[in-house]
C-alpha cells in the first residue's frame, strides 16, 4: 500500500503562493489517513464477526442434527470397546439347561502392601495375621521391614476382612477392586465345571481364566466381549444333578465303595442331563493335584470321563447285537455254553454252569462268558473291531471338557483270537463310563450313533447308522429281560420298564495283574424299554455289599444295581416320566440317606481362606 505524504511539496508551495497556512494541509491529510485506518479495522472486525457467527451456526447445527438423529433412532446399549492392553476381567455366567446359575462373578477386593510406606510394619504384620490366620507373622515382619517395595497380602478378600484391614489404619496397605469366579452350588457338578483362577492381574483388575472342566474348554468363549454377556447354557439339569449326587453318595457309603460314577444321558440328543464322580471337591476352594499314588485317589479325578475301566459283562450286548444285525443268530438261536472253553493255552469259564446250550436271549439274561465268546467267534475279529470302533470305543469321547483326551480307551495293540474272546465279555479293553453311556445310547436310539455333549440345544448332524433298528430293538428287549428275570432283578422299578446289563470286572493293579478282592461293578441301564429315552450308567469302585447272614458280595447285581434302581426312582418323576400302567412306585429310601446339603453361603465365605 502507497501511503499519501502528510505534507506534499506541490501543495505546500501553492498554498504559500496564495498566502494559506501549510499546516492545514497536513492536518487534513492526517485526518483522512486516520479515517482510512479506522475503515480497515472496522472491515476486519466485521469479517471476524461473520466468521465467528458461521462457526457458531455450524457447531449448533451439528449438535442439533446429532440430537435429532439420536432422538429418532432406536435405543440400544453401547458396546464396550476393549483395548488389547487392558485386562479383561468380565466372564460370562454358566447356567444349567433351565437357566439356573452354576458359575458367576462376584465383585471383591484384593489387598497389597507398600512396605516402604508403612508407619508400623511390626504391628501391621501382627494385625494381618490376626485377620488371616493362614499368614505367617514372622515372614510378614521380615518382608515389611526388608527392602521390598510391593507385595501381595491376599488376592481376594471378603467385605468383612476388607473392613478389618481398613480398621488397622495402616497407609501402606491398599485395596484393589477385582472380580472373582464363584460357584454358588459348592461341590455340585464340580467335575463338570472344573474351576477357575487368575491369569494376568494387576492391583486394580485381574483376568479370570478356566483351569479345568468346561471353564477351561470354553475359556475363550466365556471371555469374549463379542458375546455381550450371554451365558453358556449346559445340558445338565441342576435338580437331576443334585438327586444323582445324593443317591450316588449314599450308595457309595452303603456299599463301602472307594468311589462312584453316574451318567444320565438323553438317548436322542446325546445331551448329558447329569454326570457325577465321587469323591468330588468344591471349585471355590479347588484342591491341589496329588503328586503321589494313583490318579483316582485325588478328588479332582473325573471317573466318568477319565476313568479307564474294564466294564465286564456290560459289553456282552455288543457282540450279540452285532450278530443279530448280521443275521448270524436270532433271539431264540441255540448257543453252545459248555464250560470251560479253551482258546490256545487259556481257559474261559462261567460263574455258574448253564448247561450245554443257551438261547441268545439267555446268553444275555444269564450272562454267559462262554456263549458270548461263541457268538464273537461267529462274527470274527475284524468285524468285531470295526463295530466297536463305530461305537466310539477306540477313541476319547468328544465331550466338551479339557479332560476328554485323557480318557483314551486302552485298546489292545494286537487282536488275536483270545483278545477277541475276552473283549466280547468286557475284559482286555478299558473304556470310560461315558464311552459305555454313548454306546448304550446308540443301541437305544435304534442303532444310530449318539455323541455325548454338555451343551444344551446345539444342532448337530445325525449320527451314523451302525446297527439296524430291528437288531437294536431286539437288543433292548434282551436287556429288559435281564431286569425281569436275570442278574439285575433288583433294578425293576415298577412303572419305568428298566432294561440293562450288569458287569463285574476284577480291578487291575497299576503294576500289572489284578487284585483278588477288588472289582469295578457296573450297571448300564435304558428306560423305559418300550420307548427308550434315557441311558443311566452306574459304576462303583471296589464295592462290598452285605447280603445277610454275615455274607458279602461284590457283584454288580448286589452293589451297582440297587443304587441305580434308587436313582431311577428319584430321577423318573423329575424327568416327567409317568409310571407305565399307573403303577405305584414303592419307596426303599431307608437304605439311602440323602447326602448332606452343602452350605450355599460357604462358597462366598471361602474367599476368606484363599
């Protein structure tokens, strides 16, 4: 910009010639210059005001549009955005098939110490030892008076304990919020749930992770924020599980057994309605694994899934059903039952002398080893192996538990004639009670393969037809006759048409061979026989029944069968099964006292001891 001079020379000279005052020219030019400066400043201010007005209009317009959009949209909860560096503490609940809570979260606190900030470390150590009796006051004193800057006192405490620590008034003791996993039903379904612990943890949060059972098998799913807190619905029914454990616990005590197992499965779906292994544990206070002795000595051992047992005569229905399917025999066919029977250098005998011949039905009803081997010889080792493999008896069950792969059946490496013979009546091949449940469910399901599951309502493909419906129906009828006139007569629960097969097998030693006076007693049952809906497997480890007159029996007919019968009496009404022909169910509950109901509040209080 070219500025106009205040005293232009030409005008000054002309003014002097006319006798005018030159200062007037300077004053006029100065006034004009000031007016121009003021005009420019005013224009700049007006422009700024326009820009500011536009910004305000844009901002308020954006807010108005956003408010209108929110007002016209459907209400929804915002999704939490979890950063990869953040500790995920929220874990979905686990429920039974009816939505009743089996595992949930509880808000609690941890307590930790900054020893260098303590005013009275010795007094604090004594105060903490009084609140938490499991703490060593001498060790706390050493830690508090040493060089440590940080240390955990308790990773989870109860509200009462938190208040007691707070009352100590020690500035070096601090609290951190966190969630812990709680099992409100204590030891109920403990082997299924497994348990949980802490993974990544800080003073203000902790990651809850599964350590066993379905908690570990579904760990990623339970911690996935994308599921928006939806619970994991298991197939078990809490009421059925409680009834099973009550009867099984009482039966184990009455029969003086070391352990017991029960599996209740739906025939059509393969869903497990109840599954118990005793002795059990409380997942709120999960015990440490045993480092010595047999695995089954630990309460953590899941006998239903991990147990590998020779299940005895319960296997006899498999070669008979296969022979019926192949057309080699019919229910009335005569089978040579002359005992003993020699295969190579081995002798195979029967518990009783059944005469020279038995019908195929009576082979099952009377449980003849010799006649079962004769039927297996008709089938041949290769076809026998193929059928057992189709029943799933050569591989671990695909149940949704991390323990499932450890339940690998013990299958003979070679399959000579003597192996084919012993396997036919349940010796030489060890499998879990869950394997047996799935195999019996397959027979009860018209010969269609049934796969066990712990997840409720999951759609799965239809199983392979491993046995003809006709052969399967004849096999179930034979199992029914075992109860009405055979070795399992004590399993006859009026109104429920129980069918099943007993099995008593010598218990193998860990170092090889078998115990002389220890057995695994099994009863595999199906009910109702006219329209099979459920399979129930009952197994007792080392039972001994008092049968009167100072006599004892270890056979399944006197041990596992009465326990299974009482279980069906309890479970039948809970399953909604109406007794057939409106028969009145007798009660023999005097022999089976209910298991002591656990203190539900103890699950919460247990946090004080961890």
